[in-house]
């Protein structure tokens, strides 16, 4: 059965195959001396966002008023996760805790990278794409900062940290 990308986005497929593929890919890349695996996974997430945005966006503009709702919606609709979000207005960080991260279900002793590096690349890019034509002075842009904790490292949750900026998007 062949599905179009739009049909796949609206389907409720599991993440098992993607999660397994990521860790096989990480092992393969590590074995073959590929550098900057974290950046490679983040770039993969950004590319996923570019395709996804052609078919679905939770809103047209992400600003300080709807930021938490948009992030919550992305995690729910795309990753089937319910997350807690903390915004650090002083350091300009967004900290997201995900106890059921779709890409980091298992702890892998031989892997030194979190699958959710893809997620932080995807979420930040999706928000950037939503704001790409916005002139809203309260518009928000995100940059992946770090995966602070990951279930693939043996932690109980995955903690995704983004650096954010308000205004000056274009």
C-alpha cells in the first residue's frame, strides 16, 4: 500500500521503525567515523519539519502569547507526547520534559547520542517556518540548545532545551 506524504502525516503510525532506524544509523555512522552526529540528527529533524510544514502547521504565527500552546500541540500531534514546559525568561531558555519521548524509549549502552536530537531540530525549524513571513514584534524563534537528559541515556525523562529569541525574525 502506497501513501502520499500528506496521508502519512494524517495517519497514526507508530514511531517504532523510526526509533529503531535512528539507533542503527547512529551505530553505523559511529562505526564509519562520521563526525558531528548530533548536528546530523538535528539537520534531519529540520528536514522533516520542512516537509511536515507543507501539510500541517498548528498556527500561522508563534509569539509569546501562544508559544506554550503551539509547542504542546506539536509534541501531541506529531510525537504523541504530553510534555511539561518551563520558560526561563531571564536566560531565554525553554525547557521541555517528555517522559514518553517517541524516539528514546530504550536505554542503549553503546549509543552516546539521544534520538531526540532529531526532535529539537524538527520543533525549532517548524516554529521558524511558521514565523517565516511574520512581522509580529512578539514573534518567537527557537534554536536547539541541548538534550539535557534522555531516556536513551538511562534517564527517566527526555529534557529538551531550546534557546529562544523574541522579535527581529525577518
